[in-house]
C-alpha cells in the first residue's frame, strides 16, 4: 500500500473541507493509498507535518494558499521531492485558480488521483520559501489582517473589505530595486514578485507573460498616482495587461534585491512577513512537483 499524508486546515474558507474527510479517505483508499490525516491548529503546523512526511508517496494539502505555502516550505526544507496534490479550500485560492484546480473538494481530489505531474518554480524571500507571491504596499496587508471569522463569512469579499480600510492611509514606499535586467528607484504604492496570473484576487496578469517553470518570477512596481487621470491609466493598464505606462514597471526576472528604508511589511502567499530594510527575492527553479488535472 502507498502512503498518503493529508494535511488539512479545518478553518480555511467556510470550513467546508472537513465535511468531506471520510469520503476523501475512502477515495484515496480506492487508489491504493493509506491516509494519515494531519489537522493544522496553529501557524507552522503545515510545515512541521510536511517535514515529518519523509516516507510519504504523496502529500495532499487542503486549505488556502497559506496552508500550501507552509507545506511547500516544510517539504523543501526536508530535502524530499514528494509530489503534492492541492485541494484549494480557502477564501481566495489565487494559486489554485492559476493552476485551473477545481473548487469542488471531491472533484479536486479525483483530479489529483487521475492527473499528471506539473513542475513549478518556488520563490525565496531572504531565505524563506514561498509558493507564488511576495508583495508589499497597498492591499497586501488585507491578506493576513482580515479576521478568520470574516473570511469564513464573506469569503474573498473579506479581503476587499479589509483592503478598503487601507486606502485612506496609503503612503508611498521608497524603494530601490535591482534586477539582472534593470534598476528601478522611486516611490511606489505596490510591489510584487510573483509566479501567478492572479494576485490577491485583485490583480490579474496576462497568462502569456507568466510561465510557472521558466526560472523567473514577474516583478511589478506601481507608482502612486498624483491625480485621477494617472489613477485611470493604472486601472486601464492593469485591466488590459498592457503595462506601457511610466506609472508601472514590469519585468520577468530570476532575482530582485530591494532596498526599503521604510521597512514595509510583506505578505508571502497571504502570510505575514516582517518588513526589513534589505530584501533579496529569488527563484528556486522547478522545485515543486504538483499533481494536477491534465
């Protein structure tokens, strides 16, 4: 029999995943897996469970992008190459949407059992692993500041509501960003280093610009608009995916070194990361093996 570790966040989203636990274990058993169920209770549990799953043939992660973040970080820290199946059950599930994963719990589980392996890059923030996005600036605080009860009640809307509270207090961030391709220095309201077509459910990148296994992430910097016209230009550029404006800097790169004297806090896959004056962002090429629907 094959060994499967099922790492579940029972509080993710609207708590719907735990209702299907028995059915999930039966489904996996039909495919020859003996399941060990690990329920997360606090921050860091997902990483600890993944590190302990050294003898697993498959790890299945059920929760939001933050739960996946911990599982991937724990697995990479262990040095294992165990494939991961992801059942998105959070409030937003950006990375799941990027991979085309079903939001139906049982359908997503069947897709893992019937799917094929997809290799993707992972990111690195001053040595800390993340899956798909590191960001700072406007709206990024909402991903970790929205209370769990609000997320369970309102879902993705909770992030939008929390983000709106930030708008009156927007302050530009002084950043100097060095990549292998260019150097950017200005005052910005948003910075992201991502490997996804969607970020926080609010920002959408052109799928033709995002390759999950090319050894590069997409860097985006948005300057603070000085008036309604500039704000309109930013909105049009973001909606169209055509970033031909001086208000947005965009490029694909394997590395970004950021000097941030204001020490803005960051979010990594929706999880809090304390602000630092010097930040090095990098890519771990083809580091994660995911089982997804063909």
